């Protein structure tokens, strides 16, 4: 049996998960990473994507996050999400609304930097939409 560590997934609305797990796959802005027990300390920003949590015993559950930060230490990982929910609870209308809001923000951007950030975020959201919600 693999070693376990404490994983917490927190959104502004609630604590979604706090338990001992074997591994967590995190969508970092610099690439996807798998966190396991005794991981080197890292702090990374999170892009919109899917987090896969493998509990002790091998059962997996997926969550959708819309950005945030992960603080990883040898004995734990705390992910502070801007917004998060279980994949099973994902609302297509909510995801579509988020995409439309980012499109409007991009169109109303007054400078190149704001527009570029909005375009990047829009790309991440549409990729997430395509991966999670079949047409």
C-alpha cells in the first residue's frame, strides 16, 4: 500500500475535501503534476482543470477547479481554489456562463496585457469544457 498524506481542497464557499490520500493530480499553470507523500515543497498556481484524487485503497474522485494555488509539503497538500466542485456536480450552464463572461472581458479589454490574460483564461476554459462536457 502506498504512503498517504493529507489533502485539502478549499474553495471560498466550502471545504470540499480533507482526508488522507495516496496521490493527487493537479493542473498547475506550468503543467500537470502528480503529488504523492513526501513530495518536495512547492507552491504553484492552478489553471482551470480537473483534479484527480486517489484515496487510500485506490478509489478515485475528480473535481473541477477554476484557478487557485496549491501549497505542497512533504506531509500534505492544500489547494486553495478560486472556485471548485465535484465533476459529478458540474453545471454546464455555469461553465457556459463563465466562458461568456471571459469573452466579454476580453472584448472590453483596454490594454494588451488584460486582453492576453483573458484570451489565455478563455482557452483554458474552453479546453476544460471540451474535456468534460461532450457536445
